[in-house]
C-alpha cells in the first residue's frame, strides 16, 4: 500500500513538473562534464544530480537533433526526473547530433553505457535507459550488446520511438500511415524530410551537382535557418524548387520521385536500420509512451513495438505531440488523459522500485 501511494505521488509530481515547466532549482544540481568518445575526442555530457542522496540513474539517449544535450525539452525532462530522486545523464551522441541515423549510434550507446555504469556515483543495478524518438530504437538494439547484457538496464523507457524504418521514412516523406487497414494522412514535421535527405544526399541522383543543396541542408543541421534560407535564394529555379520542398516538408512531385528512388535502391539498408527484427529478443521491461498527435514518428510505431517486445507497457496519449504537451484540447479531455498518464507513470515507478 505504501509503495502504491508513493507511486502515485511520483506520477502526480512528474505531471505537474512537466506541465508547469517550472522545476525548483534547489531540487537538482547541474554538472557539465565530458567523456572520451569513440573518436577519442572529448564529448559534452550534462548530469542533473538529485537534491536527494541517491545513485539511482537515468541515461537519456537522444534522438536526431542538432541541439544535442542542450535540447530545451530534454533538459526540462531531466530536471523533472532529478527532482524526483534520480541522477540523470544526458550524453551528446555525435552521429545523431549531425543527423546521422546509421547503426553507428549503437556503438556510441554501448560505449556510453560502459563508461557510465562503472562510475562511483552510479548504482550499476539501478540504471534506466530513456530513449527518445529515433534514439529509442537504437537503444533497443544497443540493449542486446554485451555491455548491456552483462549489466542489464533496470528498465527501458521509450518516448515517441520508432520500430520500422521503412514505415517511418514513408510517413515523413508521404505523410501517411496505416491504422487497422485504413490509411491516415497528416502533415509530417518539416524536420523529417530534412533528416531523410541529409542522410541519403550522396545516394541520390539529382541529375545535376548536389553541392549547393548539401550546403543548404548542412546549414539547417547546424541550426542556421536564416543562412540556409539566404542560400536557397541564391539557387537556380530547379535547385530552389527542390530545396524549398525539402526544408518546408511540403513534398512536390520532383522530390517525391527522389524519395521513391531511395526507398527502392536502399531497401536493404533501410531494413537494417529498423529495430523491429530484434524486438522479440529484448527481455528488459519497456515502458512505451507515444503521442497520438506526433507528426515526426506516427504512434503506430509504438503499437508495433508493444506487440513485438515480450515485456512492455504501452500508453498512446492524445495529450502529447512529438515536442511535448499539446495545448488545443478542452479541460475535461485533458483531465482524462492526465489520469491515464498518471496510471502509466505510477506503474513505471512501482516496477523500478521493486
């Protein structure tokens, strides 16, 4: 009974903290450190230490974003979890920060985990892996690597994660996904198409030099949106037509042909990026949360994960988008969704405290 009450207190505090976006600064302490990366460079890592004396640890494995460990929403999440009694690590993963969505990220996650679980301020038997967006699928793959198998995670928490690279890429390029045999269409986030073309740019036959379009995309990756837009205006009409379509996410006929070319020519490579084929081997308990309004990775990806993972809890929330809490909902609807979220988080707490 005591554990049940504590679990609901944890869940309610989590929801309040994330909803208000105000975590008291006396509830955590931020330490900015570095770790030695696979490339022998010093890589930034943020650690939010709880105000409580604890070695309970959460490692946040980020998605593909140029913000890396400085991502505002991720830092709010870390502050919130830290205020609730966890030490939270946010290591930069260089390939994902540069929008490299290859399996190279699995090697980095394995390396990061090996370093963190050996630290004196970490209880190696009480580490939770928190995978966000594309980082979620990569975390599932990494959890089957020897470093993880020797020292298994207490649990895995997935937020907005993907399962099947092919269906994800079709969604971000065509804006459609399948629900119970029906095709659902929504406008995908513009970032998805930028990630797609940035990753596959050298595999695409534009019929002309791709150097100027590469420059446009690289500026986007570096969060230099104004410079990217200026560069677009310098392009000829054909280049401009393609670049504008990619960076706005408004796919046109010419860009669609290029997308179809890649989906066909790189089918085996795209299949290998998926985590769907390894999910049945993941024995670690997984808690899966996905926003039904996610316009980067459709919620059907998490439904697939839940069906494939042997030990999982799933919540599809109509309260969340990919970037966080949605605001265009009436109060009664929000209360209902908040109660569902609280129940989910309470289960997460009880499992990890057992």
